[in-house]
């Protein structure tokens, strides 16, 4: 569970940093300058969400997997 929580904090930090960047650019040049950054931020958010989802599934899969090699050793004894 701690890995999933740490990934959630990392995802939140990345999204928050992107939002701060958008606010600063919108304050400096409010008309057309933020548009490419909005598109980039949407793309980065989608990639971050995909990576977070995949890693969460992998870690929960590893945590809930049955013994594998341990079952072979127990059955041989």
C-alpha cells in the first residue's frame, strides 16, 4: 500500500507543478502563450495517469500473487 500512496503523491506533485506553470505563463502572457502548455499538460497528465495505473496494478499483482517457487519447494518436501 505504501508504494501506491507514494505514487499518488508523486502524481499529485507532477500535476500541481504543471498547474503552477500554467498559472505563471498565463499571468505573464495571457493570450496565446498558455495554449501549447495546456496541450502539453493534458498529454503529461495522461501519461502520468497511465504509468501510475500500470505500476499500481503490477505492485498489487505481486503483493497478492501466490507463492510460485515456494509451492514447489513445499510439495517436494
